[in-house]
């Protein structure tokens, strides 16, 4: 269904700059820009006026009231969520959202009847918690992490809700010991594993990225991941048909084995055929600049595990699994 709503004015300076960037393109001659049309110039002037006249707190309260009113059309509630999210890109306003009581409506919205409400709520939670310790604590205390994990795992109606929920989880646990502890308590790594096992590329990449980040930033989780069989699972995924996801899987495996003897021992299990796999991958990616980062990860893994990178020293007969 086409979206016939009128374009909305940017709510803050970030939004205004983003609009200008997205609507001005580079011409063939370097350093020149396409002239802005009179219509666009008028629209931009009106947007700047609206932005300077707007009271963010008042507008936030108005939009929270829209979200509290179950009789409002879904389209209005979706727009209200988008407006609040844009305002909350400013960390001070994000903190004001909680002071205004906005956090109390998030659980209901995250479990909304329509996918448009659900994914926009997850996106708002991501904005509220990104690089914001206060927002991370507020969302944790609101008990939203279990609901985000549930949406990641089982929102079969909306791929976008699953993607945005994983994004919110990533923002929620980043550099925050309290939320990381809760994530582990809720068996969050099993949710990441299942996300990597889906056929949704964005989920696979983001889940592998979070796993790599957690292994790098929090070495204490490495033994936990080994005990739950994450080394075996990562290697199994790497044995699948090659794709852009494998770069992130290789990064996760590298971070997991670095400085971790238990994981290194796991990688040497002969039934995993990891040395053969890595040699094959070196040959596959050879001289392909597009996969340079993955090649670097493969070489580093071989170095850590003392694997040979010479395919002639490894039998490829056992590669098919």
C-alpha cells in the first residue's frame, strides 16, 4: 500500500542535515552540487522555521498522548513513534522521554497488534539506549529485554520487527555491565545463534557482529560460549555456501579463540575439518579485494591455531559434510 502521507519536517538539526545530504547529489564534475529547486528551497525554509518554533517537550507530550489513545488510527500512532524517535536522537531529549513517563507505554507498543507499531517501537528503544547509560538502565528496569528477545526469536509476521529488535538489543547491551549480565542470564547467546541460523542476511550479520563484539569486549563470556557449543556452531555455519555473512562469522570465531585455550582445543577436533576449510577459503578468496577483511580473519585464525595455510598439505576429500 502506498504511503500518501505528507513529508514531515525534520525534528532536529540532525534530521535537517540528513535531509539536506539525502536530497543533494554530486554531479559528474567534482565539487559541484545540483541546484536546489524553488519548491525544495521553500520546503527547507519552512522546515527550519518549524524546527526553531517547536517546543520538543510539548511535542513529545502530544505524541505520547496519541500513543496512549487506543482509538487513534494506526497511521497516526506510527507517525507519533517516528516523531518521538527523531526527537530522541538528542540524548537529553531521550532522557526527558523517560521523565515524561514515556517508558511505561513501551511494553504495550512492543507487543502491538500491527508490525508497523512493533518495529517502530523497537527502533525507538534502540535510539533511547544507543550510547546512553541512563537509557540503558531505564529500559532494563522496564523489563523490556525479554520482550525484545522474544520478538527477535518469534515474530514470524514481521522480519523488520526481528531486525529492529536485534538492533535494540545491540544498543541495550553495548558497554553496559548491568544489561550484559541480564542478557547472559536470559540465555541471550542462544537467541543470537538462532538468528545466525536463519536465512535473513541482516539478522545473520548483526547477530555475528554482536557475538564478535561481546567476545572481544567481555573475555569472561568466552568459556561460557565454548561450553554451549558456539565453536562447533560457528564452524558448521562456515561450512555452508559462502556469502557476505562469513566475514562476520570469521570475525566472531577469531575473537572467540583469541587468548582462549579451551576454544582453540575445540577448533582442532578432526571432525570439524577446520584447517581444510580455511585453506579452501584462502583459495576461494585469493586476490579478491571485496573479501580482504575475511581473508585477514582467516589468516589470523590460522596463526592462532598454528594451522598450515598450504592447501597441498591438507586433504580436501573430507571437506563435504
